[in-house]
């Protein structure tokens, strides 16, 4: 991706990561060029898979789906997420 104009409030994943195991909104490049970014919810967990720490809520590495997290931001209302 040549143009990294991030939406407001996002932090580049290469510059800083969220606290371990906190669900956050992430963006990554789409597989098709119809969109600028794809939004998803994921969390960062270095203990579960140290080499692939970005995890989906169903405990799979984001990279398992062929994606690399570009940036993240806190979820404004985390009450609806239950990873229990």
C-alpha cells in the first residue's frame, strides 16, 4: 500500500501495539481494490502465538486469513464483546 492516510484515531501497528488481550478495532488492506481498508475486531496476545500475536475473536491468527494488521484503535464501547 502506497498511501497510508489512516482514519481518525488509528495507531500504526508497526509503531505501537495495544495492551495484551484487549479487543480493538483493526484495519488491514483489502484483498480487492474496491475499499481502502477492511475493519475488523481483533486482539493482540503475545503469549498465545508469539510469532503471530494478532488474533481474531475466534482465536485464529489474523495472518491465517492472509491479512496483516496495519493499524488499530480502542473500541469505544467494549461492553458487547464477550470472549469468555
